[in-house]
């Protein structure tokens, strides 16, 4: 379980970083690209019109490669919330129908749908699941429940952001498409690690940020828009996504026709000279390793972390219900706060969300990190005389 990629990151030997669900460190090579991008502003007289388009189009292609999409299906956006807000502007739940998510969903996939439901007369629901039940089975049961408002929109994630429980999107998508239910996905906690094939799932929109599992910069995300959704209304109005804009020099035309594909949904100032090259570099780095190899390494580490916790009596989800990369640890009382603090004192970085300790390894995590985590967790439980 040693990591041949550890040296690619500037992680001190005394730090065990298991907080990828919060934010990952960037590879050294990505940092170098970002620093070069910052220096672009030292000499703006060297910028050409192409500088605002070339890397943007490369970034589109890289993002598309992560989810088996076409480059033209990708928009450059500021955050997952921006992407989901774009989806909500173009998918409207009729009065009397339900927008459905899962319990404890991330705010980026929650607030905008709550607001829409209030305006349209629809309802927004967060469903729960029974012990041992998969999210997919719970969602499909809700879709088929004819005693309640019919579902018009599913606002889902592939991996629950707090405990790592997984949603089988292929299974859910089949049920949704059978009833013409719109499907929007926040893939921030899965893109780059889990298989997410938009050709198989056929979602309406998928949004994912780069700063977590894609090892990229903060304040940058991508939005997939299905071809059937590429004639919608963007959140912003600007020139860069209009036909002919890439040739503007002295005269700005007022042609309102958009460039093809999902480009109409691009944010303003999308051509950030630091973050766009960083995202390109990080995704290229992951592809050089191989996404299957990345997934395999992280899964082996996660399984080891889960086994250590389970052997100490800490509650973890069964492997069939959890993701291969984000592990949730649960206990009674103030377990989550106490465990996070105790691990921090031992040089181990994790986080807590909604009473669950999130443990998120990545390709830089190795056996010494697993051992250190196991010792710290056992020490904390022994010291606090807890029964978890």
C-alpha cells in the first residue's frame, strides 16, 4: 500500500492527510503551472485573444474525459452551486410535483431547489433510507409511491458528502427515465475517482468542482449539459460565449447567437490564467496514472481504514453501501468532535459533518498513514473510555 505518488505532493512526513472530502493538496507540477499563470498578469501586453480561448477549450476536453462526455457538452463555471443553479434555471418542477433529494444533502444541491419549489408550488423532499437499504432502492421506492406527489426532478449526488454512502446512479437513472423525471447530479465528491458515464446515465446536468478528488484549484468547476439541454438560459450574459467573439479585436459585434454546445452556460471571466491551466494539469496527471489505478489505490486504503475502525467497534457502512474513497465513522455522543480533535493532535487531518467523521484518502496516502490513524483512533477511544 505504499504510494509511488507521495513525492509528487508537498505533504510533510509528520502529517497524515485524510481530508480529501474537504480539499486535496495539489501536485507540485500543478502548483508550478498555477504560479506561471499568475505571472501572466505581470505582462498583460503579451496577451492575445487566443489566450482567452485556447486553454478554456483544453479544459473542456479534460473535464469531458472524466465523465465520458464530449467537450462541447461542458461549461466552465465558478462552483458546483453555480452549475446546479444553472440546472435549476432550466428545469422547472411544475406545481403539485416533487423535487427529491437524499437526507442530509449538501447545500449546493439543496437550497436552489427549495427556493424553486416555493416559487412554483412544487415540494422539495429529502428522503431517508432504512438500515441496510441502498439509496437507489429508497429513491426508486419514492418514485413509485403513487400516494404522494409525482416526482418531476431528482437532485442527487453520487456519493453522500458526509458519510460516503453511495447512490447507484445507473439504477436510479433507469427508473427516472422510464417516468420522464429530470436528473441533476452533484458529482463533486466522486468525479475523478468513481465511474460516472453520462452516456449510460443520461442525466440532464452534472456539476463538479475541481478542488477535491480531481486535485485541482479552488473556485473552478465544470457543468455537463446534455445535448437536449444546450439551448437553455445561462445565469450570466457576456460576450465570450457568443458567435464570433473569439475573433473580436477592435470591434465588438452585438451578435447574440451563442457558440455551440454548453458554452452558453460559461461564467464570465472564465479564462482564469492560473486556475484553468491548473485544472488541465491535474486531470492530465490523473490520466497519466490511470483513473482505474487511482481508484484501486484509494479503495485499498479506504478498506484498510474501515477495517481498523470496525475492529475498534466504530460504526462504518458496509462496503456494499459506501463509496471506495470516502469513509464515514460514527459513534455516540460527541464522538465526531472528540475524534477529529484527538487525531489532529496526532498529526492526522480529518473532518466531521453532521456527527460523522469523514475520512478521505487519496493517491498520496500509504500504509504508514493507515497505521498512524489506527493508533490515534485506538488511543482516543481508550483514553476517553468510550463505547462507540
